[in-house]
């Protein structure tokens, strides 16, 4: 099977996460130990994770938060209120 046409087709279909997972799995020495279903599952998991990350990044960008680097650890609960 030719790898590059498959990767090009995945990229054209918007499956960049699957293409990255496919490349990483193919380069591993123990890749032959995995079944087709395990390969497919790992590639689908990577694609779903990349889409969720991209969705969160886009939503954070459109939110235009005032304090981008704010976190709960920075809140001073000991300070007195007026």
C-alpha cells in the first residue's frame, strides 16, 4: 500500500489528526502487533482530540477574554472586601 497518496487523501478530506496518527503508528516498531481495529481506533481518537482542541481554541479566541492568562490559583481569597 502506498502511504503518501493515503496521507494526501486524508489531508484533502480534512482528517489531519488521522494522518498524523497514521504516520506515527507506521513509524513505530511494534505497529505490526496492532490489529486493524486498534489502528482505526487510535486514528479516530486522535482526530476527535484534535477537533476538540481546535474547537476550544477557536471559542477562546472569539470570547475575547479580558485576562487571558487568569487562573483560579491567582485569586486572593484572603483579601478583605470593602
